[in-house]
């Protein structure tokens, strides 16, 4: 069994950025959950501040896609 590698702040930010750019409607919930876990593991406010734009973007994508799904489920009159 290989030991888990502890990620640096830059590696965590890079992973959040990767999640942001590769997120799809199907994966957004898991991507956002993973990004939140990475964000929580960052030790300083400075580190977390660098990830803010990606976190806000992921949250906005989730919101937009959820809204689209709700519209698609509504019956048309």
C-alpha cells in the first residue's frame, strides 16, 4: 500500500482549478464537494483567498445547471 501524498497549497489550488475547468452538469456535485474538501484543508486565509474565484465559479455552475434542470421538469401550459 502506497502512502498518501500530502498536497502543498499550490497543488491544492491547481486541483481546484482543474475541477473548475473540467466540471460538467453530471459531475458538478462531486467536483464541488472535492473542491470544498481541498479548500477546508488549506491552512491560511491567503491560500483560501486564491481559490475564491474557482469556488464561486463552481457554485455558480451548480446553481445555473440546477435551475436549468428545474425548468426542464416543469410542465408547459
